[in-house]
């Protein structure tokens, strides 16, 4: 059975992002299912669909495996602090 793919224009983190320690301002987040994001373009970062934008970022890598999507992104700006 095939798994549907969605095209996303915002990064919704739901607080699940993980900071990558070896690079400054780099994070990784994993999603269930297959998602396609614009690469190397500035996009909105939000915690939830109905929340305000918390910053902007640039997705630098996407990988798909076993019905999961892993995105690596660089945080470009942060509008508020936890």
C-alpha cells in the first residue's frame, strides 16, 4: 500500500525539534508520513498550526525512510524565547 505525500510551506514543530550540537543553529525534526518542503528557501516556523510564527528557517536536508520524514533545518531568526 502506498503512503500519501504532502507538500508543506510551514514547519510545525510541536516542540519535537532536536538541536544538532555539531553545528550552530541547526535542528532536526522527524515527522510521521512523507512530507515535502522547499529546500534552501526561508520558511515560517511555528509550534502549532494555530499559533503565531516563532521564527524562520531554511531546510537544508530531507530524508524519507520507513514512512517517516526527517528534516534538518537552520534557524535563521527567532521571534521569541520559550
